[in-house]
C-alpha cells in the first residue's frame, strides 16, 4: 500500500538567496526542498510556455531530463494541479492547463478592476509602516527579465505584491477572493515577453510610491492604470 501523500501546498516565495543564485542547471542534487525545486523548474517551463498550454506532460521524460525519479515529479505535478496550472485527465495523465479564453480573461480583469483599485485605496490608509517598507523592498527587488526562470519568478513576486496590498486593505474577504483567482499565473501564461515584466516594474513603482505617501486616491488610480495596462498587454494574445 502506498503512503498517503500530504496535501499539496504552494511553497512560499523564493528567499533572497534563491533570487541571487544564477540560473540553475536542470539537473538537481537531492537536498531539502527538493520537491519544491522540481516544482519550480516545471512551473517555469509552464509559465514561459516551454511546455505549451493544453499539452500532455510526460512524467518519464521530465524525470529523465531533470535527472530525478518519478516520485518528486508526481508530487510537483500534484502541487501544480492544486494551482490550476496542470490538470489530470483519465487515460491521458497530466496535461498543462489550457490558456484562458477571451471571455475568461475579460471576466478575470473585470473582477480585478472592481476590487484591486479599492484594495489599494484602503491599503494606503490602513497598511502598517513596516509592511509598506517591505512592499517597497519587494517591488524594487523584482528585476524584469526574459529568461524562463526570471519570468516565472517575476510572476510569483507580482502575485506576492498584489497579495500584500490586498492584505493591507484590512479586509480578509478581499484578500481571500483575489487569492482564489490565481490570476497572475493565468495572466503571465498568455505571453512570454520581457515587455510584460519591464512595464509592470515601472507601474509598480508608481503604485508603491502612492502607497508610501499614503495618497489613497493616487494609489487607487495607479492600481487601476496598472491593471488596465496589463489587460492591454495581454489580451491580444488571448485565443477564442
Ligand atoms: Zn502587478
């Protein structure tokens, strides 16, 4: 009888040490956090479209390519399934999730536009000074990049930045409902291009600036503009 697997969890954002590390070779040595490393490699492949959407993922080839057994690959895929990046299909196995279609993207941005500018307005008024400083550090550390791993890392950090602002709104329901959308994973997967990260980096600076000044109206406007521009960057790449 096989041991019951622990529920899939999403690993925390990469530590600063991880970020400084140069692009890792694809073969890994066994170590602590090993499954998380495998998870990050596969997620970077999914986010950068190296594994195209709606495509069967061969556990066997991944295991050979990364140089690990099938077990950590299966565990990593199960974590990715919980995030909606892969799906498990009967008689087929794991597949990368299809990209969102135009209607789903429009719906996602509609919800974001309704909720996130308001969250930013509240955060300007309610977020603690220490949290604001940490947010500023995070925004500054988000180096735009076009490599597979830097793109994936940017998507992860972008998700973290928006999550912290939602938390800073002081309304747990706002934070919870935004987190459930996994919007950054789906949005960044529409397109793999350095323009996406470079432009977002500048928009974040304006947004965080307004939050630091505790200018609620400017923070709301900056968030609205950031989401609208993100929509304009991404929607031409939506199918259907
Ligand atoms: Zn953003």
